[in-house]
């Protein structure tokens, strides 16, 4: 290390602590984060409808506080930590977006935060995590065990571990994206046929799918992943959790989880439709499209759902489609690489 080296499923799905995730938890999370998390809009762009032949609703979580949807789950989780435990702080593992969400939430709640981040995370994510007042511990993605590092830090300090996706409160917070999207589409007089969201460990995707199963049960939800990290697509097809063969090798740093989370898979196994995977080139094209046509700044991992729709992997003509842009924390060099295409 460097720096501080050191078919329907049941409505309730238990996490490692035995706590369950329910639709009511998502509604409670929405009330809990109201006033802190932004109510991101639903956007329509004629150029996107023309390109796809569909009615496309963009949910731009790249505009969310801390630059990604991760703030929702982090704040919902941290705000439920008992007052007596808050001075001990929190520890989280993240390539950057969960890091910033936890750091920003801890700052708001007056709690210390230590974030275990890969040394090759985008510099903007490292800098902004520190900017929220968090202590950053870096590790080598290929040779070091981030979970082991986090567990050691918690043992030493008594801090609370905030898992990026295998945590009931985190999933409930992320599920508010689906809650908002379904209701905002309804306000427009639309029923969404398909929803696409970028998928790493599955916290966001399972939360959205759970919310949609209650508010818009006819909607099909689709996981969207980088081609080398399509563990959810393969796992859902196989009916069991399968790991990725590699730990690094995609520009989509936000989505490089080793395998589906237990809790997210238990939800998505019964609720998700066909998964989609896209290449890094298709992702770069989507980043450029978002910037030039939609006037939105999106990081590679946050553009995977858009890439899935633009690449035409599934037939969408004539349908109403929801697309979640999950993050906008992109290094300028990566944005220029995309635009150069």
C-alpha cells in the first residue's frame, strides 16, 4: 500500500447481518436522504430518441451530490449508525464513487472516515475523497486484499464497515433511484418498458429492480457491464454467482467487482431480465455521445448503460426506456480520449 500503507423472489432478502431489504426500506431511505441527496431529474433528448427509435428517459446520477448515485446509499447507511458508535468512524472499500459518497456523508454527519482505494483509481476520485476530509489508504488491485485491509482497520479502531453493495441500508438507499424514476415517468404519463443501469457488485441494480417490482412490475430491468467484467450476466444465466477471471483491465474502474454480491444476486436472480455487456470502445463512444449530444459529463463506468442502449444489443424500437447514468467523476485525460474518437 501507499500513502497510509498499511421469477419473483421474496420481497425481503437478508444481508450478511440477517437484516432484510424490502420495498418499505427503500421508501424509508427516500425520506431519510431527502434534503441531503439531490432529486435528479428525468431528461429526454430528441437526438437519443432518433438514434434508438425509442422514448429514452435519462436519469442523470452523474449530477448527484459527490458525482454519483453512491451518495444515496452511503448517507442512508451512515445516518443509521448509533450515536455512540459515530466517533469511531467508518471504513469503506471503493475505487472512488462509494469512497466519495461515504466521505461526503461522514463529513455531513461529523464522523471520521477511512477509505481503502486502489492505487490506480482515477486521480480525481482520490483527490475528491481526500477533499471531503477522509483518510485514504491505497492498495494494489492485483496483489493486495482490500477486504482484509478494511477488516484490520475496523479491528484496530472499532469503526463501522460500510460495504459498497452487500449492505441492506446501502441497497435501500440506491433503490431510491428506481423509486424516483418510476414516479417521474408516471408524472410524464409514461410507463417504462425497460430500465438499464450500470452494474458492479449489484447494490444499485438490485435496489432499482426491487423498487420497480412494486411500482412498475411490467418493467424489465437489465444489468449493464463491461465485457471483461460481465459476472452478473453470466451468473444470472447460470443461476449461481460466478467470479470474473481478472481483477483489472477495463476503463470502467467503477464496475470492476470480483463477483456479484450475495444480497444483490438474491434479488436480481428473480427480477432481472437479459443482461448486456459492452466493450471499452463502445463505452468511450457513449461518453463522447453524452458530452457532445446530451451535454452531460459521464465517466466510463457511469456510461455503460447508455452504451448498452446505443449499441443496439437489445431491440428497443417503439419502447419507453429508462437509462441510469451512474457517475460523472472522470479524469480530463479520459474525457479527451473519448472525444478524440
